[in-house]
C-alpha cells in the first residue's frame, strides 16, 4: 500500500499520525534553489539569516500538538517529523533548497539496474558513542523492508534484499529496476537507528520511556507527556559544517492559535513554523520578532473519493474545477500563502521533470480564477439526470477548511450543481480518508498533502496510482505509465512519461483536483535566527541552523 502524508490541518490541526508523506511527507521539494519572489507581500526565503552565537535554551512550538510516538518507522506527521528531523538521519539528505545530497552515505552507485550500493561514512557515532556500522544501516533499512506496519514499507516494493557488503558498505538488491528508490533514501525510508538499542527497546522505541538512539545533531533527552519534548545538542556530531549553537530545545505542544500568538509575543515561545493565520498580521507587524515565507511542496486539494457517484462524469468534474475560485481561496483562506496549481503534482515537487512539467503547466489556460460561463457551457452537454445528482464534500470542523468548503459549495451552485457540505469533527476526519465504511458514498474529500521527496513519481504514487493513500476512488489510469517511469533510468525519458501521466490526469480531472500550493512560514523572536523558511523541517536538521543574535 502506498502511504504518504495527509497533513490534516496545519493550524489547530487534526491529530493524525499517518504516513509522506501524508501527511508527508515527507519530503518535499524542487531541484534548484528558490529565487526570491513575492507572495502575499512577503518575499520567499530559503535560509533565514544565521544566528551567530550560542544559546543555552530555546522553546519551539510544534503546532500540531503532542505526537503519539517518535519512532521514525511508525510516525509521519508534522509534529514527530519536525522533532525527529533533528535527531534521526537518513542515508541521503534533503536540503532547504530541495536538493538531494549525501548524508550518512557518502556515496552511492548503481552498477546495474537491479543494484544500489551505498558507501557509508566512517566517522559517524550514535549519541551513546558507539560507531555507526554497516550492520546498523542494513538493520534499519530492513525494518522498513520487512515491517508491513512501517509507513515506508511501500517504497520497498521492488526490493529483494538489503545486506552488508563491506565494513562500510550496504547493498540493496531489487527485483526490478527502481529509479525512485534511491532518492527515497533522503526521506525516512532511509533512516538509520542503532540496532542494539532498537532491539532492546522493541515496541517502546520512540516512546517517552525509551526514547531514541540516532546520529543527528540533537539527542533525545526527555519527554514530559502533555508538556514538552526536550532535545540536547550532540557535541560529537559528525557534520562539522552544521554545528548547532542552541544547547537545548524544548518542543511544546500548543495548538490554540491565540495561545501560540500570545506565547510568541510574550517571549514564552521563541519560534514556530506555520504561523497562526489569526495572529499573522499582529506577528508580522510586531517589533518582537521576524516573519519569513518560504517555498513548500505542500498542497491543499480535493480527492475524488467515489468513482460511481455524482462525479462519475468527467465533464462534471472539469466544470466544478473550472468554477472553483482557487485564487481567492489562496488569498483569503490561506492568508495569501496559497497559489493555484495547474497540475495534480505541485510545482515544488516537479523535481527531475521541472522543465517538462513546467511547460505542460504553462499550456493550461487557467490562473485559478473561476470560469463560470465556461463551466456552464461544458455542463450544457451533460444529461440532466447526471447534473441532478448531489455532490457531497466532507471537511473537518476547523476555520480554514470550513471556509474552503463554503467557497467550493458556492462555486458548484453558481453553475447549477447540487452540493452538500458535510462538516465533521476534526478529531475523526482521518477516518473519512482511510476507512471506506466511514467514507461511504462521499464524493469529495479535503486533504492537505506533502510528498516524501522532490519527485513527481513519489507524489503520484500516493495520489494517483492503485493503492495510493489519496486514491480513494481506486483510479488505475496511469498505473502502467508510473511503473514504466520508475523503471526508466534516463531522466529525460522518465520525464516524458510523467508528462503523459499528468496530461491524462488533467484531461480526466481525477482522482485529485489541482488545488492551491501553499507556502511555508516561520516566526522567530529577536533573540534567535537561522531557521530555514523553506518547507524542509520534516526531513532536514533545521534546528542546527538556529543561533543567538546577540
């Protein structure tokens, strides 16, 4: 099964722990550094000015609340990933510029289509002082390979074996060529933990009682349930180019917008990602801190959940998409941080197909503003009994999603479609995504999604391929193209296949509507600086950039 990231709500969020990647997912990204541009009056920033001095302690709020676990094999959501990204590392690493570079593996090779060889660094130690070995790496990858409950098991579908092949080398043998797998080693699919510690901790690994044993710049120190998780600087961290300046970080779990805003302004919280929309204006104008916006492979979208319902007709789907005011939603619902998407895959995840998918997107004549008359004209040829069916949309009961739902309902009714908006408790919303019995005959579902890595094949694996987490309708129209692309070595040929897949998805407007690509934002008070503004905090050791401004 393809697992990725239902990001739920970023503010006052649904407390869901599902896996890139939902709720990535992640792992998201473009292939070149983001150039400064403007959005909603704010310039896009990749890295904020670095902090130059040591700081004894800071408090950073994780906006989605307390995690259920920090076990990297079984946690994939904003909160656990935001914390784990500073503690547990992978074979490869995603950067704030959305590039993939060596991590715990200093090099890799693909000597034949069925083999990936990883040459490991020999200067890495775990927090307890034990060296990272090939045995630890092979053991960790085999957890994702053999444990069907791991969120990243699906990425090992083409893996036959993982084995130590040298003192500092591990070899992955495939059952068929897979040119997505290697890049996935920059996500938690490639995470490395200490074998002995993991075996001893068992199912308690990542719990408040057991904690973790990894190699990152911060080490697990304490989890005070209901209050905070504390991470301390690991002074023997191997990467001399990324030496953390903050000695201790307390990650707090506030989810109330007003409480977060007040805590930031009062200095009780030093920083947060995903600045509360309700407090953004006040925080932007405050002299107490600094506000930054960065790129993100993050999208709010609609999933076609029922292939046989009111949206079974392609022209009805296309007409509804034309009528939705995605541009207005990006401005009003998301405070100017949402930009309409033209393709199912968000622009920040175009990756190796950036140029080809960019050309395809440019060929689509839409800027996200509603095209009511064009939508009505398309519906004119649809049989009356088909148009008479009521379309149902389910959203969680939070301010942003309710505004989103009301806007979509209004758009549908403007073109003569019957529409029912069903607002359900936020805490139970994930059941609509993952439980067919709960979902029933619902036609559309809200989702917010981010991918594991900056690669359109990763995005499509979760949204448009059979078994994908966000392919509730069971759509299989691009399965063959996707499989062929994964097995194609040449990036240019692979990109052509991705373009064919995206073209088909756009023509059929299923199984996901292009929505709005969101920006990432971050606020820090004046005593610290350095947090990347780009959305890579779910896989990259972002806190190692933090430092004092004095």
